[in-house]
C-alpha cells in the first residue's frame, strides 16, 4: 500500500480507509477483532496507527530476524 500511496495524495485517514477496505481473509478477520476488542472506529484512526497495529501483529522481531537470516544465507 505504501507504494500506492506514494503516487496519491490522500489524507492519513483516507489511507487507513482504503487499506482496511482492501483487507482479505485472515487479515480482515484480525482487523474486525481489533476493532471490536479495542473499540476502534475507522473514522478516528490514522494510517500511522493502523500501520503500527498491523506491524505489531504481522511483522514481529522474529519475522525480521528470519528474513535477515534468509538474506545472508542466500
């Protein structure tokens, strides 16, 4: 999504809305759970906050460690 946003001048709130509409499968289920558990309304959420929540869930330190290891082992 970041690459897409480079070419479009959307507000932070609009970026978040576009991203959440585009979610599919397990990520969409995760997002629904986040909204329900944390009581988050999309109208109040910025792109940066969504990105933080997403990274916390899907881009853990282990992910980066594994990716770095894979890069150097190649």
